[in-house]
C-alpha cells in the first residue's frame, strides 16, 4: 500500500480542469484512473498516477500553479477524518502532532513532522517515493493544504515566518505570495512552513473533544500497512540536516514513544540503527559528488569525529572518503585506483554512473 493514496487527493480536480478548458475524464483515464474515484475516500489510487494527473494538467493547460490552485479548492476537506483532528485538537501543536500520526491513513508515502528550533517551530512535509514525476506539484499542493489548516487554527491573516521547498520555482513568484503571504525560498533542504514558537500553544476555538475522540478511535481501527521503516528513513534524513537524528528525536517527530518505534521497526525486521546507517550511506554517496570537504560531510552525517566517518565509509564502499569523493567527482585516477568492495558490506558497491544507489 505504500505507493497508494486515497481518491480524496483528486477532490475537485475535475472542476478545476474543466474551468481551465480541459477534459477531466479523458485526463484521468489516460492515467488509468476511473473519474468516479476522484474525491472518493474509500478508494485507493496509485500515487504516481495521481501525481501524473495533476502534473499533466499543469503542463497541458499551461497552469504552472495548478497544485496550489487545487489546494485552495480542496482545503482540509481533502484530509477526510484527519481534518477532524485539526478542528478539534486542544492546541495547534496537538493538531500538528495528530496529523503527523495519522497522515498515513490518507497517503502512506507522505509524512509530516514538527521540529522545534530556537526561534521558530518548523512544520515539514515530504513524500517517501523516489524519483516521483511531478513531485513539485504534489509538494506545493500539500503545503497549500497545510496553509489552509494553519489559517483555520491561527486566523485568516496568518503569515508564516518562512516557507521553503526543495524543488526549483515552477510558477511566477506572485502565485506563491498569494498562496503563502510571504517570500518562498527554493532549492532548500526541506519542504517547510515556519511558525512562531508561541503559536503552538494557541488553543483551537470551538473544539469538540467528543468529535476528536471519535475521529481518533476511527483512525486507530483502520490501520493500513504503515511501512514505518520508510517513514523513519525519511524523518532521519531530514533531521540529520539539523543534527537531531537520534532515536528520541525521530520518535518525537513521529509522535511515538521511542520504545514503540523500536518495536514497530523490529516487526519490520529492521532497527533504527540499521536505518540510520543506510541513510548515512546514501547521503555520503550524494554529498561526495558535490566536492564538499570531508570534515563537512562527516558533520552533515552526524559524526562528531571525521575518523568515525572514515571507518564507516570503508565499511560501506571499501574505500576512504577521499577516494569515494574522487570517484564520485569523476577524477581521472579514480577508475584505476577504485578498490574492491568491502567484504561483508551491507549494500553492494554502487555503479560508477551518476545515479545514487536505490
């Protein structure tokens, strides 16, 4: 189920496509989607197909901000029963944590988290699907829906401190200002909305504790395949960027007790330590291609000593960090000096092509 998403993701797509002069039924059928499934909570659709519908609509209808326009129409209605948590949680912080716990019921590949920094609270959003076509449109739609939730909780005039996205700008800047009310930063490390710290404690007016309990009980009763390891892997990668990728920090970001997280990972035949090692290995592969200094790579991977990174690199790739960097940078001598894979390495040595290991 990890590559699926509920039909709610296509709520109001037909109307928006038609308003822009397109044929919504033909568009959805071209990607194997029954138009009747669009907006249906009980139907799961292939996540890549949903992204293709939204991305192709943006391209074919010359509407680069299609994802954001769709978010305005959908609002938190697209979240189904998870929207009940947003409307009825005790505080803004509790609402964000509730969404982080339950978002997988709507889209198993997606995850959100709340990270506290000295000057702000950072809400992050991402999808665990690699090389997803039209990933940028899906991210902008997701952040747009998050803005609807924040304005519901904090007031219609709420403006974030910052908004960042990982992809390049795909629409005119004015479209982003209209959606977020502030400047958007592109090609950053995470997709995020930054809130004032004090806003987390703001109570949600008109909440109904009974409605919240009913929604939570319902969501607990329909647990899908959570692919918890995928969520932990994504969260660990994001928290490494701010040097907080320990078990306790990752568990808190996922609104789980560390022991509960460890138990779920054990049920998936893995552990937090194994996932952290895999994430560091993949990041080392990517960062080495940038030409970054070895000490900087070690720091970004969360190692306090460069020697620790050196030992890990030899275990992963059978070569030193300097040799790996030379090979990834395409240095002439790398082909002749490339060492054999380390015996007992957990992963096969990646190919010499630019593609990262899968």
